[in-house]
C-alpha cells in the first residue's frame, strides 16, 4: 500500500472504514427491528465488496466505490435527519463518503499535473 499515492491510500482507508461502519451500525449498534439483519447487511455491505473485483487497479476500484458512496452519503444525510438516535453513525457515514469522493478528485488533479 505504500507504493500508492497518498490520496489512494486515504481512499482505501475510507472504503474500509465505510465497510466496517455498515457492519457495526446495522449488525451490532442499531440492528433492524422489522427486516432481518442478514438482509440489511447484504444490502449495505455487498455493494462495497464489489469493487474488490477491480482491486488490482486501485484507481478503478476507488472510482467504483466512489460512485457507490453517493448512495451511502444520501443514506447518512437521511438518517441523520430522521433518526436522532443514529445521528453519529450517520454523520460518520457522510464524512467517509465525502472523503472517498474527495480522494477521487485529488487523484484526477494529481494525474493531470504529472
């Protein structure tokens, strides 16, 4: 991981953090009351695992997860407004999503400069 540019390293860490957050949030901290836990985890975690198919090219994998993070950003904003008890994990989700999107922008700027 040390051979990757700093923004890609940060993006990979944000991706991992977003994945762990989904597991903790929906599987442990606030498990769903109506829908089965396995279904919610499948809906929230599996999409984050799909970019692993492109992990050999970190830029491509981060592009995929950056696009997916728009869903997580929207979810975090909605949850922070509608569920006051879940505001902190929702805000962490928003921050991690924004961090992923920012690393994509930093990678584009860096590539144009090189």
